[in-house]
C-alpha cells in the first residue's frame, strides 16, 4: 500500500533531523566583547573657522559613527548633502547656525571649511564623489 504522507514532508523531516544532529559551531576562543560608551570625556578639539574672532572647533578625533553616517548619506543623497551633515554633526547646532548665518561666507571659504572638516574626519585621504581616494 502506498504511503499517504507526501515525499516532500518526509524529506523535510529527515533534513531537520540531520540539521539538529550537526554540532553547534565553535566560537573563536579569542572572541572578546567590544564595549562602547555613549559618553565622550574631554575630547580634544581643533579650530575650523572663526567669525569676528570667535573660534569654532570640531573634534580632533572624529567618532567613526559620524564617518559612517557621511558615507551612508553620500551614497543615498550625494556628497554635498553628506558634507553638510558632517559639518552639522562636527560643529553642533549653535556653531553651525553661526556659520549658516554669516554674511561673508562665500563659495571659496565654504569649500575650504568643508575640505578641512573632511580631512580631519577621514585623515589625509581626500573625499571625492562619496569615496575616499
């Protein structure tokens, strides 16, 4: 007499038994949990620009999350949008607003500020077209 259980069900059950019988993968003995903190203590800052003698600074060592955000935004919306967001994150709201409202900010000065911010954020690599060269 023929079985009433379809072949596919029996094969599925056999495959599940084989998978259950496999030993669990061995975790590398050198595995170490990376612990992070959301608090930054006494970060060193460097001047990026000044307005009427007031120096505005950014972190000397840029958190990698900001760099990752730059890459993501550059990929999704283009380098210009990423560069503006980079400045917002590095400067903070009040300094960014001061730059935004400065009447003597022209294209040449803005490009120099953006270039310096990117060099600090990404080291000496120049960022062109959303990619570090």
